[in-house]
C-alpha cells in the first residue's frame, strides 16, 4: 500500500480486464468530486487527464491502480472510470485519455480488513 494519499504529479499504472496494464498516467488532481455522464457524483476521487497512448475502456472498473519498481508493486487505488481515444481507445493529440480512481487510503479507512 502507498505510504500516503495520491498527489498531483504522482505517476502510476492501471491494470484491468479489458485494457490490460497501462503505465504512464500522472495524477492531475486529488480529492476532487467527479460528475459522471449518468449524473452520479463520485466524491474524493483522483483524476488524471491529457495522456496520449492507450486509454482505459468500458468494463475496466474495479481494476488495480499501482506503481512498480525494482522493490515490487505498490497498491495505489481502484479504477472507477475514464476514457478518451475515440473508437480505438488510443489517445492522440485531440482526443487524449483520462482516468479516475479511488485512493487506496479511502478504501482502507472505509472497509474492514487489511490489504494482503
């Protein structure tokens, strides 16, 4: 588990069932409220935007957010939403990727148990 909450500038990777592992994400803003296309509001979310390359896809929700280094993999959160990249899910200059996740610390404090 990360030693602190996500902050602007943090680098991370996503891993999900449809998109697989995608690295190169950078936190744009942390602890923000997000209004989804269906009108629901996600509170205290972490947001990344303006990434070129492969984007997350519908069905990736619940995937892991992590960092990887020579010392191992560290959990950072859980993927909630995102998109961009048009029909091929590849973000270019005009249709860049965006991603939203719940910080691991909100999960830790909100649910019983420990990360194994």
